[in-house]
C-alpha cells in the first residue's frame, strides 16, 4: 500500500470520498487551499485510483489531524491505520512531539482507529459541532515514545 502526497489532480477523488464520509462535508475548495499551505499536507492511498486521504498540519512542533477518510467500500482493511501511522512518522521526522485531533463523540470507528494508534481522550468540547451540536473529544498522542 503506497502512501503519497496528493496533487491537484486528486482533488475530485478526495472530494468524492469526503462527500461520502462526513455529516458536514467540507467543500472541494478547502482541500484546494490545503494543497497551497506549506504547513498542510494531504496524503493519499491509490489502488490505482485514490481510495483514502489524510489531511493534516505540521505546525509548532505538533501534528494536527484535520480529516482522514477511506472510501466506504474499502474500510476495515488497514488503510486508515496506515495513513495515520504515515502522518505520525512524518511528524516525528520533523521533530514534532505531540499529535492532536478533534473527533465527534459518536464516531466510534474513528475513535477506535485513534485509540489503536495510541491517542487518548483528554477533553470534551461540549456542543462543538455547529451542524447538530454534537460534542467533540479532544485526543492527544505523545510522539516521543515509539510504539511497537
Ligand atoms: C475512521 C476511518 C477513517 C477508518 O478507516 P479504515 O480504513 O476503515 O481503518 P482501518 O481499516 O485501518 O482500521 C484500523 C482500526 O481502527 C478501528 N476501526 C476502524 N473502523 C472501525 C469500526 N467500524 N468499528 C470499530 N473499530 C473500527 C479498528 O481497531 C481497526 O483495526 P481492525 O480492523 O484490525 O480491528 C473510516 O471509518 C472513515 O473513513 N470514516 C468516515 C470519515 C471519518 O469519520 N473520519 C474520522 C474523523 S476525521
């Protein structure tokens, strides 16, 4: 499974996965903007078309996961975990020591993915999501200790 940086040619596929994956999907223009930011990255997995992506920031010594999604037909085959591990390695490579993210409290697949990667919940933001008032969990993972 090859993880590589997205290009502008991948934006339609990223947008399609986004639309099928989130309650309040971001518009394509958000990802277009992310490709232009030097601290932002979007990684994709291809087989041979894009089947998953991970949008994250490497800033101020931290990795911040913004959006990770696998095409609905390709879930539960290790792709999300692979993308997350790749971002954590990229962050370690530039000296980042902490990974952070927010996730909907009811998003049990994502929470399981993150916990398996070593994230722990440190805070609940009440009614964080504006579309439906769902709480957000704030999760952190120390990047200094390598997991076996
Ligand atoms: C969350 C998501 C990215 C996981 O992607 P994936 O490619 O299916 O993840 P993986 O196959 O690598 O799963 C890794 C581990 O996460 C956990 N996990 C993933 N999906 C799960 C589910 N539906 N139920 C329970 N645990 C789950 C499991 O521990 C799994 O390991 P296992 O399959 O060996 O038990 C995917 O479900 C998705 O795209 N969801 C919609 C978008 C989203 O909510 N993104 C997260 C918020 S930004």
